[in-house]
C-alpha cells in the first residue's frame, strides 16, 4: 500500500509546489481595475465572435489593463527621517520651489522631488512617511504632459499634507498626485485625520501621471535624476540632512 500511495503523494506535493509558485508569481490586481477588466473581457468575447483579429487585439488590451492595475506587495524601509517614494517611475525633477498654495505648507521654497509614471508603471501610490493626514485638497486643471515643470501648477491634482515627526520635532510634508496627458481620474483611498504608516496605499492615478513630494530645505536627497524609483521601497531623501549622494549615468 505504501508503494502504491507514494506516486500519489509525490503528485500532490508537486501540485502544491506548483500552486504556491503560481501564487507568488501572479501579482494581485487592485479593485479599481475590475470594471475596466470586465469591460475588456466583454469586448474581447463580443468582437472576437465577429472578428478573430479584433478578438486578439482586445485580449491583449485586457491583459495590459490587468498589468496596469497590478498591486504588488512591497518591503518598506523604516527609519526616523526616511522619505520613501510614493510612486513607481522615474525621478524627473529635483528642485527648490514654492509648494502649492492650497496646501498651506510654507511661504518659503521647499525641496521638490518628482516621480513620473508612464503607462507601464504600477500606479498605486503609497505614503512616503508615517504620520497623520492633515488635509487633502483637490484642484481641477489641465491635462498637460506630466513630465513638464509647469504641470505642478496647471494640471489637475490632488494634494495632501502628512504631519510627521523627526527627532521629536513636528514636520509637515506635501504629497501631490498630478494627472497627465492620458490620466483622467485621480483616486484617493484616505481621508483627512487618518494616521498612516509609511508605505501604506493612499491613492491611484489612471493612466500615466506624476507624484510630487515637498520636503523642508536641508533634507538630504538620496536619488538622482533619471533614477528608477519603486513605491514604498526606494528611499528618496533623509530629513536628517547631510551631504547629497553623487550619481553618474553609464
């Protein structure tokens, strides 16, 4: 009996390993994507019934929508003063500018680090630092290329203020979601007054956009222009200050 059951037990073990591998490989999809995926499936079936060509086209588009709305887990670095990236994408602006007036952050220039998301990046946004959400302010606007500097002022955006502490002192940080050429909706998951831990999800932008982080002058920048950032994992800056890192393009 033992000899007969051995192959069955081996098969069950192999299937268990296979299922676990698939589970780890497949990335969860955020619920915001379900309606779009359902529409894609319906169009694929209906159009595929009449035309194999269009059926394949919409199947590929539906798979891309699944990919766009992916929501992977992240391993978040934790430390006093560390500012992690709120978005997946490329660091395209590092400058000292006045923060958005509607957030009432400061009347003096602040350090701004911008992360641009293209349509292939994960678009789930995460809070860059632990703290309380002081306020949220939505501003209607244009849909210019989010890579442009003026998009911070002209484009539709949703800003929030994170109230945190560093070395026992209160610090206010701005986080602004900016719509882009293709993006037509900014989705928020949080409300003013909530307390969030660094790396927790706070919003999503459809379909290609930018997120700006406003930090006190003197914050140490730890990323370079053109660097790829990963939401909830890449450390953008350190409130503790110090010499900035040097980068070179190879």
